[in-house]
């Protein structure tokens, strides 16, 4: 039994190391904007936007990448403010959106794919709490995604989520009540146990994505809630350390409200696939 546990632990570490290694290799930063006629494209850390397409809808609410299938998932508001969101996949080359679920529910503020569970964690509303005040998750990603409610209410709105691929830790940002946001970690089992990492001293983080041992975030440095009034994201890019102690503004204003997600270059996707396969084999053997 001890040998089996040791072999499982070694395999788990190896799989996570491969996944983390792929995340530190070359990657492209994609964005979805939150204006009433949203755009999809790439963005560099200087804030320069390269529009690929306008996929329709009324604004990106969340965006996340699933490397095992090469799919970029997004929630796009289907109609005017107060409406529900559609879950779509967006073609990285053309920006064309394919609808998977027409109406997943309102207030889908944030999305983060977890390679250790093959699940997308979300911060939705309309599940017994106000928008962004409850953790949920999407399963059945290869067919028709289904939303599960965690039954756990946050004490304040969570507008951004990100997974650390080294260990599967779920991070988020939460309003501190003084026009600044806190960086937090969230228990993925029910969403009720939240640990404060650090007050960031910046207002309203609209999205987070992991890259090279830190987060890249979109921030509304004007102080308005980036999820109000039909605007879903932030206007400036920041880098944030995992402990929340180092926060650096990377540009002044990208000129649009955006959600961002890093996508590995094609040469590193194979490395991600191998890491994910190792994790799945180890989980089957443990079971």
C-alpha cells in the first residue's frame, strides 16, 4: 500500500510538473471585450489589441482555455443587461463562436479551467445569490456543459478566477468594501471556505490568468465596477504575484473592457496533453 501511494504521488508530481512547464513556455494572450458589440482577438502586455472577429452577443463575461481539447470556452451575454449567458467555444484563428448552451443562467462573471479535474469553475449569479456571489462549476465539457451550484455564498462579489496549474489552487478576487480588491483562495469543494491572500490595493479586477508564476489581470483603475452597466472586464493590464505582494501596472488603458486568457503556443500543447494524461492515468489507478 505504501509503495502504491508513493508511486501515485510521484506520478501526480510528474503530471503537474509537465502542466506547469507548458504554462511557462510560449503563450499568446487572447481577449474578449465587453462592449455591446464585443470583439475577440489577441493583446500584448503593452495593451495593443489585434481584433480577429466580432463573435456577436452583448459582451464577454468569462473566458478560459482547455488545453486537452484545444478549446477556448467563453460565456457571452446573450442580450441586454440583466440577461442570461450562452456558453460558447471560440475558434482561435477565426474568432467564430459556436454555442454549446444557449442559456446557462445570468451573471457568469468569471471562468477558470482546472486541468486536475477537467472542470471549469465559475462565479455565477442567479443561483440564489447576486451576480458573482457564488461558486459553481461546469462539467461535461466534451459534450454539453452542465452547471452545478456549490450551495456556498461568498460574502462579496467575486469577479475573477484563476487556477495555479502547479497545484490546482483556485484563486479569485473579491471586493474589500473600500474600492479595492482582495486576492483570495477558494475551497473548490463547496466554495464556502475562503482564505485571504492579500489586499491588492487596486480597484475591481475584471479577470485573471496564470502565466510564468504570476497572474496577468485586467483592472478598471478608474474605480468603477467593470461588471456594471454592460461592461465586463477591465481597461488596464497588471501583473500580480501569487502572494499578492507585488502588483505592477503594465499599461495605461487598452481602450476597451476586456477579459484575458493565455493560450499555449502549438509546440507546448503536446506537453500539456502528456501532463494531463499522466494525471488521469494515476487517478484511475488510485480508484
